[in-house]
C-alpha cells in the first residue's frame, strides 16, 4: 500500500511517499481503509525533531478516518464496514490502510461525514476536555488564544454553552472575522507587538476568569496579570512559542491564581473519553468541523508546510488515492 514515511527529522520534505507492506490486524485490532487523515500541529513538531519519535521509521501520523476492513481475533466482526475515526499509538495513520487496537476507534454517527469526523476529533475533544476542566460557573470571561484553527477554533465555538458570558479571542488579523463568526465577542491580533497591552485596554477594570493558554513562554507569564485575583485560572495545553510557560509558584501565590497543566498521558486519556460526545454534537450540528482543505496523501509534505507557515484555518485532510 501507499504510505507516507518520515525518512529523517527535518523540513516537510522528509515525509516521502513509499510502498510499504499492508498491515494485518492482530488480536484485539481492526484494520481500516483510510479516506480522511487529519494533519495535526503536533505532527509537525514530531517531524521537525522538536519531539522525539518512538520506534523505528514507518508510516507517519496519529489519526485517520475510514471504514473497517478487517477485525482481528477477539474483535466483534459486526464492526466490519463501520465508519470510524482511529487514533494510533503514535505512528501509522498517513497510509491507505491503518491498523489499531479496536478500543482506539470511535464510531462515526449517522449524519456526520467521514471528513468532518476526521477534522473535528482532535481539536473538538481537547476543547471539550479543557472546558470541563475549567469548570466555568456562568457569567465568566474567557480568553481563547489562536481562536480559528485547531483546539482554539472549537473552544471559541463551545465556550458560551459551557458557561462563558464573554469570549475574548486572539487570531492573526487575516483570521479575525473567522474568530468572530465562530463565537468570539472581541478579537485581538496576536501578531501585533505587545498585544497583551491591547488586551488590558479592552478589559479596562474587568479581568479574565479563565485563559486557555497555548503560547507558553513569557506570554503565558504576562497573561497572569489579566486574571481575576483568587478565582482566576490558567489552563496550559500548548506551547506554540516553542517554550514551556515561564510561570513559577511564586507568580501564582501573589494573586491566589491556579495554573493547571493539561498535558501528559493521563490528560490524553481524559481527552479520549470525550470523543464520542464530540462526534455526536458535530452530527447534531452543534459544532462546526473546521476543514481547511483536502489534499492527496502524497502531498503530505505540502500540508506540513502550510501548517508550519500558519497558512491554515482549520484542519488539512489527506486523502489516499485508493479512497
Ligand atoms: N495538550 C493537548 O492535549 C494538546 C492537544 C492538541 C494540541 N496541543 C498543542 O496546542 C498547540 C496548538 O495546537 P492546535 O492543534 O490547536 O493547532 P493550530 O490551532 O492549528 O495552531 C496553529 C496556529 O497557531 C497560530 N500561532 C500563534 N502563534 C504561533 C506560533 N508562534 N507558531 C505557530 N503558530 C502560531 C497560527 O495561527 P495565526 O495565523 O492566527 O497566528 C497557526 O495557524 C500546539 O502547541 C499543540 O502541540 C496540545
């Protein structure tokens, strides 16, 4: 079958199309024919070498959506033909056929297109887990950085129904109308120098109750200044700046703030529990799946360059030729 193999760490061109043996489902596994493969931000970090990759080189990628072709021993054969989105253990998704443990599959409900399910699964489930963790009490103000693409695009859509009364977002200027359309009340251009100062201007005497923090680095530290003393909480889930948040316990003590790290294996297990709910809500039209464009699987390198160049609004999906 055709697959995209990461031949080294580096620029997007290290992702190369190769013929590799078909995978076969073992005990407890299913094999799917992939029709939509989301390109995820974290995958660009893995490819560049910023994150270590586990195991020998093989087909790249974390998630894929398609139909079940085969069920291994111990798996309900009634699953064959079902439409599912699957998560791999870290490799194997950028391929015509993808093999995963059956429990890593989420059934796509009727009424939701396979492409839409592939696009919404990661961002929608992380956003849902973040909003549950935030415990919004109603009438609170939230800050959603990077509000139009991945996780942020779904936080913007879901914040109000989760108890936010005011949603302040950040996005690059070209994407600000999109952030408003998704539900932001106000949008700040996070590419402008000293944009946190602009945020303080907008707030006046008011404060932010919850920041869904994805920049990391010094920006995370600066944003503590706008949090509501005592009840303010920052949920840190990303580090787009390339560095972890430079926040010390003393920074929180001084104002009684809470910082919650939303990362690591236990966090991802919690995220996974929201997947079926996210697909159901997307099927019911309560979340808009954000698809940037669909490219042939053999253009995976181009897709990574678009993500790396911040040129996307929504998820790029890769489509195998055989699909
Ligand atoms: N903890 C978790 O469970 C979890 C899960 C998924 C992702 N993450 C992390 O969350 C972060 C966002 O991931 P995502 O999937 O939501 O991706 P994403 O929304 O597609 O993020 C990419 C967008 O971020 C914006 N951006 C702002 N500052 C940036 C910078 N310094 N470098 C690159 N892009 C920048 C760009 O939009 P503009 O054009 O508007 O600037 C870009 O298009 C990443 O750090 C990722 O690793 C964490």
